[in-house]
């Protein structure tokens, strides 16, 4: 696992802007070569919208490196609070677990009802959610408004993040 001291030889984090700069490369012989460029300006995000950086032959997602850089500790799962994967300001990052991260999902573009956790089956609307791997069901409803209301109530009961299901 990458140590904080080694990380600081390779990147510099500007907390005010949320930008990371590559300041060095270590080659396979252990030699450090200096450089200076904005990481997000030189690389492209992956298919999930995350920036990745190679350090000492291993690839890392940038937001996890920023968390390590700022706190000095590794976190297994980091959530972008506002849902914007390119916003790597430390105040937008929070340590969570996989289930906590799933409770802050944005609305999928292929969602036919336009509301997370609301679907259509047998000509009726229904509200559902998942929490810690358990599938939760609020029932079938005649109108989409009733199903949305039931799902919003589930969000409160099961402590989903306020951004969960938003269009970002």
C-alpha cells in the first residue's frame, strides 16, 4: 500500500481548488524524475468519471489519493457528496462503506419513471429500495405520485443521502 511520504513525492494537492499536480515520477530503478502538471488537465476520466493515477507501477483513483494526502489514512470507499466525480475538493469527499455510497446514487438515465426506486410492473407503479443487500418493497400504487411519496418516505426511514436519486 502506498505510504503518505511516497505519495507526496509524486503529487501535490491544492486544498483550495481541489486540484492535484503531478510533481514526480519514480522509474523502475527507483529514480525520481521531477515534473509539474495538472493531473486532470493531462489525463482523461475513466468510463465511471474518475481520474486515475499511476504511482510506482500501481493505478489509484485520484479521490482516494486526495483522501490519503489530507488525512494520512487509507479509506476503502470514498463518496463524492455532490455526486460530481470531478469535484475532488476534500470537503466533497467522505469515507463510507459500499452501502453508504449506494445510498447517494444519482438517477440513472435509463430510468423510465424519472424517479429512483419507482418502477412499473403489471400496469401499477411500485416503490422499492435496497439497503445493506436487502431488497425493500413499499407496495404497488395506482399513481406515480403515490409511489414517489412512498419512496421518499423510504429515503427518510432508511437514511438515504439527500442527493440520492437527484438529477445531477
